[in-house]
C-alpha cells in the first residue's frame, strides 16, 4: 500500500530530495552539497550522528539524525527487530514534515529497507557495493529482504557494471548506472607534501584497514621490494583506519619496515588529494572490490596503479595502459608489478597521464551529477 506519493510538478532546482543515508559518508557529503548548491532542498535521514557538521553553512540542507540502529544490525540473523519499527515510524514522521518530492536511499539494505517500508513514491535505491555483493548471500531471508526492497523502488541505480550485474541476480528490473564520479579539479596532479621529498619513491593506498583489501599482501610485497632494492628511497603510505590496524602495525614491525611505513589513519575528504599526490604508485590489492573510487581519484592525480584483477577494479583501470593488473593474494606478482613501476619512471608517468585522461573522459563528477539530475527530472515529470 502506498502511504505517501508525490505528484508535484515544479522547477527541478526547487525539488525536495530526502536522502536516507550515512551522514558521514564522503559520497553523501558530495552529493548533498552539490545538489543543495544547485538549488535543490535536501533532507538527510540518517542513522548516525555527524562526525562534523559539514552541512551547517548550507541553508537548504536539513538533517534528521536517528540512532536506533546501523548497518551492522542487518548482519544478524534476526531481521524483525523493534528498532526497525521505531526507525520506520520516525521516517514516516519526517516525510510528513519535510514533504519530499523524491526519497532516495543510498544503500540497498538498511536504508533501502526503511525506504521500502515508508511506502513513499517515487522511491530511488542506490546500491553501493557490499549491500548487493555480500548481503544477499548470507541467507534466504537476507536475499528475500533485498528483493523486496528493489521491488518497491521506482528507480534502481548502481555505481558500476559489476554491481549492476549482481543486482540482476536478484531482480529483473532495469538498473541505471550513475558512478560516484571524481571532481578532477580537486583531484589533480600536485607536488609532494606532508614531509615527503620528490626523491622518495612512495607506494601507497587509500583503503580501510580490513582483510578484504589485501593490506597484508601490500606490506609483504613492499618488504620484499625493499630487500631487493635496499639502496632505493622506498616508502609506504597507508591512508585509512580499520579493525586490523594494530595487527598491520605489528606486521610492519615484524617485516622490518616500520621506519619507512606511515599509517596516516582516516583523513578528512578534503585532505585526500594531498595524500594521493605524495604517492608515485597507487596500490589496490583487494581480494574483492565492487567498484574502486579511490583508484579513480589516484588516476585523476596522474598516479600509475597496481591493482588486482577482480570485480569493479577491472572497470576503473585499463590494464597495461593506466596500470598493471595482478591476481589477488599473489605476493610475488605484486612485487614484480611494483618493481616494474619503481624502476621505470617514464612508464609510471605515462600511465599516470593516461589515467587522468581516462577519468576525465569516463568518470567526471559533472557527468555523474548530470546523470543524477536527469533521473530526478524524469521521475518528477
């Protein structure tokens, strides 16, 4: 039964969009800010408190924060919890108060579930990755829940072909591709900073310190590379935090590379370009990956990439042109690929330039923004 439905036709720059989303996601900060600055009225219904009030100076963004539950709740086997009912009831109240023209859930499971329960139309779901790559495989119940969320959606969006293909295993509804996009004015080549010199050869990554991202493989490969070339000024830069940080710090110590490895922790989104520009080679050695935004950001900064030939990474790197591809979990292959780029400055510079051109042509932020606007306008015609 439809509880709410928008039928208002008006100037699209005055549309009211209610995001159901993680308030602290860099992607949500970017989408909400850009839409608000374009003239849209944006609401963000979130299950988290803000790490920082990034929205405070933007008059047409309203935040409705809840703390009933978070994404991890959906990892449990019990999906009929009172907290869901509480959050659903609160969302309906927010919809009555904010009166959106579109409700857009950014994440197909937790926020998608709430949006589906609200009964509002038009309702959009954006799938981001683990919500469709991992969640439906946990149990029949998880798969059915996700299938129902998609059934209630008027529009399903995916950030790339890998995610879209996985969605089609669950529903036969049409899926549109709108990538996160990269602002190539912000992510652009620049000088090294943060204490690094131009003479140092910095290998780095911007990933959470979690098992799926192969940070241990990178540590081992970097250690082997240092042993093979002890005279080279090699450095390792790890940007991100996560549950394995203590373990990876210990591993760096065991491998004897603590003095030339920096654990930078999680950094603010506006600081990320500076970290990319400290690197000469970007390494993404994930065991699995649904897309690869950090790879695109690195390419936009003209960094050659070493990546594993898995999932969505194959969409964002042109193997042999913008980077080198290896099998996941293969330390010798990682050493060989990194060594090739370390010893061949001309190759890595050429790959970097090709990478930036590739991002500008295929993954520009303006193109992604225009695609999203187009879909909003079509829903409200």
